[in-house]
């Protein structure tokens, strides 16, 4: 069997793909570039393609289907960048490759601490030898209520990590988890979340229903000075509303590993380019907003896991075995 791998990073993934390809008996075509209509021909003869977060539109999926591709796996937990409806119509099976929750959960706690302690300002001042204190007084987690939206594997791990800090914890999810309740964390409505939380951290998948769940109306219901953390998907937050909330002081700070319209920006060297993302430029300019480039997942364990499991999923598909990573 043959698999064509796109977005294959030469500095951390290439060697892993070669190793796991040999172990699993898979012939690989490795391409460092994102999939597009021009390089889709590389997949000719491959039943499976392996991607990261490149947008797979209906038109692009059809190009691959016409080359004989039957299976698309993404080396990510989320798969909102793949047009699932179009894939199904074309007879394509879509799969993901979830990694362990600890990397993103650790990163989330780091962003929470950086935000409540105004670490961006502190680091900027230290870099220019400004050792003054005015404007960098922080808060302590023990005095705060932290609200976790989404209690899947990552959200649950965040709650577990935060338990030792002495903060009050509340949670929201469409599907309540009994282990969370048993740990003494109450589930609340979103309206209660907005009213009670000093820090709100997002761990929900992006769907049509929760797109822009944080918007001007919901921000207005939040506590003054609320801090917002997002390591999930950029589309959960209306960027314009977030900017307005920061400018008015309603939002006291934010830690963002994801932003809207990030496709085509992240994981590339764009330092000499004029970017078509005005909201990102504004958010990066605020002294109380930390922005990183969708890398909360990025650990040794994660990279090895997604490379291995994405190829295993391809092997299971071709061999007709039960595949735990297929998107239903």
C-alpha cells in the first residue's frame, strides 16, 4: 500500500514517517508542501493521503478522489478544516489522529498563569531593562473562578491540573461527565459561566452551532476584567468583539494559541509578508494579549503519536480492519 503525506515537516516528522513506514510496510510519498490542485498528482496510486490543518475544500477533495484517493487522515484532533459533507458525497473516509491531552492542557495552564500575572508586559520590560512595577501587578489563582468550556479529554485534564491551585472551578459541556461531578466541579449554564468566571478557557470543537460563541452579546454578560484563554479553535471567538472588549477594558487579558482565519499563516515563515489578517495584527499589539501560533499540541509525544496513528489508520482502512480514528 502507498500513502502520500502532505505538510511533512523535514525537521521533526520526516524521519518518523520513514521509520514508521518501514515498520508498517507502507510505501510513502513525502511532500513538505500543503496539498493543492497542482501537487495532488503525487497521490496518484495512493488510496490514502495524510495532511495537517490545510483546508480541504469540496473542489480539492474531488481532485484527490479523481486520482483514486479513498481515505483522508489529518494529523490533528480537530477536523473542521475538512469539508466532511463533500468528502462523504465523494465516497471519501475522513479520519483524525488524536494525541494525548497533557500537552495542550499544560500549555493552557501556562497561558492562564501568564495572563493573570501579566507576563507579556513583564518580559517586554525586562528585554529593555525596564524594571519598574507600575502596571504589572498580577492576580492569584486561589482568588479566582476558572470556567472550563468543553470537558472532553483536554478539558478534563485542565480541570485536574488546576485543582492544585486552589481556585474555584466550574464547567460547561453539552454532555456532562460524571467524573467531573464526582470531583466536585459543578456544571453550569453558559449564562452562569459568563456571570461567574474570572477566567474562561475554551476546549470545545468548532461546530456551526458554537461558532462565535464568544461575541459582543456574551462578552457584555461577563465579569469586568474577565480573562479569556483559547487553545481550541479560533472560530469560537468573534475577533472583532474580542478586540472591542479589550479596548474597552471589559476583557482584562487573553491568551490565544488560535485565531480566526489562521489557515495559510501558521507553520510558515511569513516575517517578510504583509498578512491579510488585520485582527491578528491588532491582537498581537495589545500588551495584555499573548498570541502563539497554534502550537499548544507541539510536544515530542504528540508528534510521534500523530505520525504513527495516522499511518496506522491508513493501514487499518486498506486492510478493512476496525479503525478507531475514522470520523463518523
